[in-house]
C-alpha cells in the first residue's frame, strides 16, 4: 500500500502553525488530500494539540514574537510525543531577524523535515545565497551538496524545492522533477507542500525519506494535471483545479507519472 493510500485511510490530524497569507489554502489543500487540518497558533493551547496531532507543520511566513513562542512550545511538546515536524523557514536570509529565528527554531526543536527554497535552507545553516523577499535568487553553488550538508548539520531530512526538488537525509538523495512553473504564480503552493509532507509523514515516519519523496512527487503530479487542464486560463483557474487534483490523483497515477531519480555520487 502506498503512503498516499495509507494517508487517505487514516485521515491524519495535521497541526499547522502557519502564516496568515496561506491559512485558508493550506486547510483546503489538506482536506482535499484526505487529511484533517488543525489551524491553531494560540500559545495557550499549542502544547496540548501535540497530544492529539499526527503531524505538525511550522511555517514562519508572518513572523512575530507570539508566533515564535508558539512554534517553540508546540515543537517541544511534539518532540516529547514523537510527533513528526516539518519546518518551513520562510524568508530566512531576507532579514537578519528571520535568519536568527529560523536558526533558533532548528536549534531548539528536533525537526523531521526542513523544507524551503535553496536560499532559505542555505541561510538556516549559515551559508550565503541570494534572496529576494521570500523567493530564492539566482545564487551560485551546488544545490544537491547544499541540501546534503544541511541534512547532516541539522540531523533531519531536507527538501529544497525548485525546478527539480532535492530530497535528502544526508546519505541518500532523490531528485523529483514533477511540477509546473505556474505553481510560482499562486501564493501558498510551497507552504501547502510543507503541510502535505507532514500528512505523509503521519503514516510514513518509519520510512521517512521514502514517504517525503512520495509526497513531493504526488504534489508535483497534481500540479501537472491541474496545469494541463487550466494553464491557458491562468493561475486563478489553476489554483482551483489544483485543489481538485489533490483529491483526485490516485496511487496508480502517482506510480505512472512519478519522475524520481536517485542521485549517485
């Protein structure tokens, strides 16, 4: 049974502390996938949510002191209960504050997955890479080597998204070439991916690298099919159809369309 089928059978509860820009899109995306979103960032309850959550996504897109404290409290509570955690360090490198907070979170919380663009991941581990707002700039360097270094430094799986997505545990590395450029025209596509990865981890924590790789491929395939149906109509129509495809893509379609390559050094 694939991780996708296990997920839909389980309907896992995914705790999201995410940014205000993408809350609705993230919740709808998880529902379409077959997961149950729990959108809560109140400092009064986040520790308790870890007692019922199957996975957690922490996203620092709209950053303030309250959100930081909630992430730290929820993360430590999740660690105590072995709840898998995905962290999205949105905009790390854009400001010194964001970079410092991203580094603090990775030091204070044991992550299962760090997911970001190449510039964000680079700045989390103290490497230089150009960044524009929350988007990666051109930069220079080897993305695969950077991902592997980040994974080894942080002790977690690292996902660097781009034209080709890099997924590594520091030893085994995969490239996923599914997806479509129109995804960059819809706010929240990267943020939702973090929550989808968390949902897959809820049923695949014992095979974390494989479950994360399937999550990334599945997500890209849903985008490909949505783009095939709507790209001529623009990003608004794509966004709606993308949510449809998160619900409609089957394990068989994932198997047929996955474009995954293992990196050999």
